[in-house]
C-alpha cells in the first residue's frame, strides 16, 4: 500500500476514537480543504488558466464579421439639372451591409504552438494546485500541533505557578516560626514571580496559536485530539530526496512551465512566416430611392453580391519586431529553465531539512522522556530529603524548574517531530488530498472544469457573478488561554514539609 494510503487509514482511525465534542486532525484538514481561501483562490486561478486553451484555439477557427452603415450626402449641386444628373453618380443616400467569413488555413504554426503551450500550462497549474494543497495541509498540521503544544505548556506553567504559590506560603509559615530565613522567602517569591511571567507568556502564545488555527482552518479549535502516528518515513535523507525529485508537485509544475516556453519560442518565430486564409464575403447595398432621383428613369435601388477567395499575407519587413519577439521568448525560456533549477534546489533543501528536524526531534523526544522521568524521581527525592533536613528550599525550587523545563522540551519536541515528519511527506509529494483520504464531500477535480470549457466556441456565456466560497472569520470569538486539562498529579505532591528539620547552610534560624 502506498504511503499516502496509509496516512488516509490512520486519519480515518482517528475519527472513530474521538469524543463527539472533540476535533480530530482529519476534521481540521477537511475544513481547511473545503474553506481555506488560499486553496479556493488557487482553484479559481486554475479555472482561469483553463480558459487559455479555448482562447488559443479560437485563433485557428473560422470567424464571421458583419458591418453595416448609412451614408447621406450633405452637399448637392446648386442647379436642379446638375442635381438630377449627379443622382446617378453620387446618390443622396446609400445603405450598405457586408458579411465576411474568414477560415484560417495556415498561420505559420502559431495556433498549434499556442494551444500546446496553453495545455502544458494547464497541466503545470494542476501541479501548482497540488502543491498548494500540500502547503495548506502542512500549515494545518503545524497550526493543529501548535495549539496542542501550547495548551500543554500553559497547563504545565499553570501547575508550576500553583506549586510555587503553595511553596511560598509554606516557606513564609516556616519563616514565621524561625525555621527558614528571609533568603528562602525571597528565593520562593522570585521563582513564583518568574513562573507567573512565564505563565503569562505561555498564555499569549496559546492565544496566538489558536488565532492562527482559525486563520487556516476557519473555526476555533475545540478539544484537539492527539493526532495519529505518521507512517514509516524514509530511512535516509537521500531516499527522501530521491522520492521528492520524482513526486514533488512544485518541481513538476516548474518542469512543465519550462516545457511550455518551448512552444512560446515557436509562436514567436511564426510571426515571420506567411499566413493564408479562405475569405468568403457577401455585400448588400440600397440607395433608398435616391439613385437617379428626379430624372424619371427607373433604376434598381438595391442589390447583393458575393465574393470568395484566398487571402495571403507575406511579411516582408516588420522593423525588427519578429526577431525581438523571438529573443524575448528565448530569454523567458532561459528564465523558466533557471526557475526549475531553483525549485529543485529548494525541494532538496526542504526535504533534507525536514528529515534532519524530524530525526533530531525524535532524538530529543527520547532524551526528554528520559529527563522527565529522571526529574520526577529527582523532585520526589529532593522533597523527601528536605523533609529530613538534608536539602534546602532552593534545591526544591531548582528540581521543580528542571522538571518543568524537561516537560516543556518534551511537548515541544513531539510537536516538532510530527510537523517535520508531515512536512517531509509533503516534500515527497505524499500529503495531498488524494493521499489523505479526506471525506466530507467529493474532492475537487480540476479536470472537470477543463473538460467543460476546452471545446466551447460560443461567444455568449459565462459562469455568473462569483460568490464567496471561504467564509469570513470576523464573527468568530476572540480566543483566550483557557485550558481544561487536569493538573499533573506529579506536581501535586507537598512542595515543602512544614515539619522538616533545619538544614545546614543558609537555612539556619536567626538569619533574618
């Protein structure tokens, strides 16, 4: 089974296990896919790109034009005799109508190459749309994991504030009875003040992450669930790069844009070649009774005629315009070639970077997990040793801070590993809508619109006034930093034993 199919199965499984009021990563991806303005705007851009094919094809199809007019002579000879004789050569009124059918036979290859260039650019646009999907899903995963990370950090800091607040009260109580010094109280007050500042910063970051989630997904995050495990990723950076060079949508789009410019050069060269068309015309005239007026001679006042022939245009000299157009097209082709190289470099760098971050984060997770376990044991031991007088208040404060730091490092590393892993999948072309198996409606198919418009040749028609697809978020409530997660019982152990014996060092009575 392909890696993308595995992702789809994993995401599908995440929906089943989620509570009714919770939101899963799959649901967030579906919302973003359906309503994010970046993706809906890119779909509109692709539909506009589709129209270039019938526009280019129209230059090679028959064209019919009709013209008509009425002329009235404002000046007539001064004598009646002259006016009567002049009415045969210069009638006072004349109505004309002309219809012409032109059928291009040969345009120097301009039409064929223009159509091929448009078709290749449509294909490139589809790859660009795929790339936009991957970028959107990567951003959605990042926003989703940011909220989970920051909610955990807010919870950890909230708990730390609570512990330090209780610790300070216990320290003050022991200070009142002479067991501890002002230094101990000051240390506890300083740690509590610092913890409150960190808590406020964590709350601000959580609000920022939640607002960013709304910007991308379109609705506030609600009880985000733990995302499913990503499928097995490549064993090496080289393997990841190899797959990315074959499947990355942005690189494929750049390659097609390069190919399209080859046809642009041929279109420019066609401006130097002859053009041949079949021309069929019909004419109608009517003198409106003014032909031979006043002479008494009865003459026909109207008539029709038809013409048919070939129109050949042979460029002789165009003041250097065709050569300039060829040079321009060649330079733009050179630019497209360099753009492809630039995109290739970017894909390689992005893939290797994502792989490195993923590997590093996995290692940080392992070490942080060990550190959290060790710091919990350390804190428990320091508290126990404080109860027998062999540890100071500062030792407890340091142990609590080290545990908090390791917990924050762990949740941050988990976020970084998941986002980097998904970014790696996106770089390899395995994080598009078809890969994720998203439900909630049929997937957008750009081919349907192309098939709908590619062979249309009527001059009248349209799709109507566009309506907004992506909803506005102006009515969503401003986010707060409320976290409903319960406190970690590891932090709820008694911070300071009020009955602990005195310790050596600074904790001696009388040092007030």
